[in-house]
């Protein structure tokens, strides 16, 4: 296969109700900026990326207040009810200018701390893979399974278990086809890799850094602020 161009899709149509805030989590303040501004910067300014497709709720009124609103390399598309629908909508628009063999990196809007070195590693490893791959971290904690009353039923073998992060990187044609077919079949699609797996393919897991956290609760903002500061200070391993 040829290398192809590389595009980014960011699903950002979610309401973030778990944050307990009326403001969607991607627009919450983080160290003097909005969460989504850090997220977009990490990918938009990466030299290997050709453009960003941002899936937003059609009633979104916050995007236009961000520092990247109107950027010529960002295309706004209408998001869907769930993450998978937002990604599918973005891919449909992207197909108007991209080739099926181009790569797509799908990244959560609420992951502002992804390191450039991890993006580099994902691209270098996945471009040599026939399917695609996902950034993640292998699990090291002891895992327990409980019943509905939170009583422990078993200790789960953690060998081979990972926390799946983003970006998740796949060929445009393969990902679009897998998403369309999985959604049409009513399959549970929690991330792009699950659609690819549903299609019978086996993506690659790529070991990243644990500071690539997703903002889901209020306390995550403080942790993200700490990680961003540490990445900035730690020049040999900085993630911006």
C-alpha cells in the first residue's frame, strides 16, 4: 500500500453530562484555555497531518469563541447522536476530498494531553500494519469483577488487557465501511477499533503514555493541568 495522506477526525458533539456542568466538557477552562484548544493544537500543528474534521452538535454556539474557529485546515461537520455517528458523518464529508487509502486518526476532543511523541509512534507503527492501530496502555492494576451489589465475584486475569486511548488510526475506506456496516447491524460501537474488530480485523495496540487522559469528571481537569505543565517543563519528553 502507498503511504497516503493523514487526516484527523475529532468527534466533539457530546454534552458531557457526567461533568455536572451545563458547558460541554470540551469547552471547559483548562490552564487559561479551553480543553478543545489543547486537543486541536496537538494534532492540527503536527507536520504529518493534512487537515482536521471536527464533528460538532448543530446547535453548538461555543466553537466560534475558540482560538481555532475559522482555521483554514479545520472543516466543521454536523455530529450525530453518538460518537460513532459523529465519526461516520465526518468520514462521509472527508471522502469528498480524500482517497480510500488515506489514513484517518480519530481523537477524542476531551484528550488534551496526548504527546506528539505518541502520535509519532502511532503513525510509524501503524503505517506498517495492514489494518491499523490504537494508542493505549497495558493494564497493571489488579482487576475485580463484582455483582450488582458491588460484592467481588472474581479476580480477572489482566494478561493481555489494555486501556484503549486515542488517536485510533485506520484507512479511510476500511474504517468507513466497518462503521457503516456495524451501525446498520445494530452492533455496539464504543470506539473505531470495535467497528474494525466487528468486521473481523485485528488492529494493533501501540503503547503510549498514561498521561493521555480523557476529561470525564471535574477532578480530571486538575490532573490534566498538572500533566500539561509537566510536559512543558520536561523538554526532552514534551508532548506539544
